[in-house]
């Protein structure tokens, strides 16, 4: 199971780990002798630097997740434009071939919508297999008349179909483009270190207060949001195929 595709579970595990880190730091802090002012000042500088580093890593990871989410949305729009353009260019082909291309495009469009809406791995494999078969049929449907009558007009239909197939490949690549695992490990490791220092730095009278929940909660919420945006199919934030659905509705009305 990939934790990056289950943001809620990631949130629960991170919150537990960070809270335990803060409690561990407080435990070791109670074992040491009471520090003098200079030692507390040094610890404060180290804690501030660690928290700054954590903030920078979270901001960097959030920016990465946001850019990938925007990329997936942009490619969904590009797919809809490519399919709609090729549907219109089908008029450039002979009547029988044009009817076949439109029929195949409607079936292909339905599969692309399912690709965006499906979250089950087994169902997704079936959709990908159907999509690959439809792509072969679409290319054959356009290639045959273009080869039989190699005119500039037929070349437009062939070029448009090439855009349709390429747009699907770009989408697949964008959905596989995730925040690296190494970045997640670094982010969680820095978060744990910050909470250890936070618990260790706290005064004796503060180590049983509820403030130990604050930093783990804030960091865990940030991790949850990053994982949610980075996961194409997990969590609550995901790309809705609005443009593809709108195109499908317009095709049915024709």
C-alpha cells in the first residue's frame, strides 16, 4: 500500500509519530539537569533553525504538489480540445470513414472520462486496455483514407488524430509525476527532529501541557494537504473531467 495515495492514513501516522517525538524529547529533557540561560539560548537557536528548515521544505513540497495538480488539470483541458478538434475534422474524411471516426471518438471519450473518475486499480487496468484498443482503431480509421487519398485535407485529420493520441500520453505522464519518495522521507525526518527538539527545549513546567499537540498537528495537516494534492486518485482533492464531460454532452446533442 502506498501511503502517498491515502492522505488520511498518512495524517494519522505522521501525527502519532510527531507527537511521540515531542514526548520523547520531553522525557529526555526531564532527565537532564536544569540548563542555564546560555544553554537555553543555544537550544532556542537550534530549534528556530530546524523549524525554519521544516517550513521551507513544506513550502517547497507544497509548491511541487500544486504545480503537478495544475499540470493534470491543464492536460485534461488539452485532451478535451484535441478530441473536439478531431471530431470536427472528421468531416474532411469520406462519409463512411467520418461516421466511423466519430463513433470511435465518442467511445474513446467515455473511456477518458472513466479514467479520471475511477479510483479502483482493477477497473483502471480495464480502462487502460480499452483505451489502447480504441487508439489503435482510431489511428487505423484515419490512416486508411489518408493513405488512399493523400491530400492536404486528409493530412489535417491525420494530424488531429495524432494530437488526440499524444494528449493521452501527456496525461499519463503527468499522473505519474509525483513528489519523490526521498523528499517525503526528508520532510518527515525534519518534522520528527523538530518535535524532538521542541519537547527537549520546553521548560519543566510546560512538558505536560497540551501545547505538545500543536506542532505535530500543524505539521501533519501540512503533510496531509501535500499528499492530497499530489495523489491523482487519493484523498478529496482530485481533477474532475469537467471539459471532457462537457464535450461528451455536446457530442450527444449533435
